[in-house]
C-alpha cells in the first residue's frame, strides 16, 4: 500500500511540475516589437500623437 501511495504522489508531482513548465513557455504571438511605431505605441503606454520634437 505504501509503495502504491508513494508512486502515485511521485507521478502527481511530476505531472504538476510538467504542466507548470509548459504553461510558462511564451506564446509565439506574444512577442514585443523590435521598434515602436504608431500602431503599437499605445500597447506600451506611449501616446502616438506626441511628436518627437515635443519631447525635447
């Protein structure tokens, strides 16, 4: 009985760690852009209506 319980707990632990590891993998669609343009500026909290000359 003890062997069965130990094997069951071990398999459950392996399954839990496996699921956690897989869930931490980044999605291929969740990548940050290489440069910020007006299309993706709002995603990063940047107001695209502010011109670069206004920031200087």
